[in-house]
C-alpha cells in the first residue's frame, strides 16, 4: 500500500507497512523419533506416494496386530485410542493428540472409549508398496 504525503507544493509517495492477519500455525509434531523413542528410518528409494486416510474405529473395537513398513503420522480428531506393542509399551491418545507411528514394528490400536475414535493418518510410502501389513 502506498501513502501520499503533501508538503506545500511537493507530494511524496511512500510505501506503508500493512499488517495483514496471518494464519495461526501450530506445529503438532516435528521429530526424528516414533512414539516409542525409536529413530525413524531413512526414506527408501523409489517413487514416493502419499496416502491420507480418515479412519473411524467403533467404541470398544480392538484392531488386528499389524505393522507399517513406511513412516506415518496422525492426529486424533475425536474419541480416545490406545496403541500397544507386544512387549508392553503403550500410548494413550485423546482428541487433538498427535502420533508418529512405529515403523516396521508390530502393534495394535484399541478404542477404549464409549464413542467412535476418528483419526487422520498421513503415510509417506512408495508407489505400489503396502502401507500396512497384517499379522498372519
């Protein structure tokens, strides 16, 4: 924006600072570690493929044991969710909490609340490769 200032017979035009209302940015996660403290692996070579899922887990439901061969992270939008590993580690999530998931480690999630748990999860995978592997 320009501002015009008049001095007698002279006119000067100067730029003025306009403070625009900017977005409110909150960092939900920025880490090199998964939720259990393990260092995230390097990205594999190949064509990257991003997958974003909205997952709704009914109240009381326990998911199957599984692992993710790719880096992924999510934010719980509503409800409560607990994540467990076979060796007894666990993480409790409530509405608004973030998670940087385990990579290539077996785990399962469980909705321990009385309403559906809804989570958005972002997967940084490779084209044609699975983002989740179920235990057989």
